[in-house]
């Protein structure tokens, strides 16, 4: 999934990628694997729901920072690309 997003950003912006999006998806995948293993090996050890929710939302916000910072970096390049399309001469057939 990370590679697909990197490729999409490259086609939109034509800028070299920093691999932050791929890292975002790798970190999320590792977290899901760790959580699944924890549930298998320690089924009776559970944290309170409030603690679980705070940790989950915090983890999502921290890791999503990787994705959104990459997106905001490329928005300037994407807006320049769209601006070029807006000023391109129309071809009539």
C-alpha cells in the first residue's frame, strides 16, 4: 500500500519521493502484528478501554503525521502542476 501511494504521489508531483508514506504503512503494519501477537500470547492481559482508546488515537495521530507532512509538502508541487494545466492553451479538434 505504501508503494502504491508513493507511486501516486510521484505521478502527481514528479518529485523524488522521501519514502515517508511507505514508512507510515510499515510502522502501522508492525503495530498491528504486535497487537495481534499480544492478544494470542497474553489473552488475559487487557488494558482498560479508556487507556486503549487513548493509546490508539495517540498512535494514529503520531504516525499519521508522517503521511500528512508528506502530503502537505507535495501540495505546493501539485498546485503548481494544476496551475500549469489551467494556463495551457486549449486544443480544439
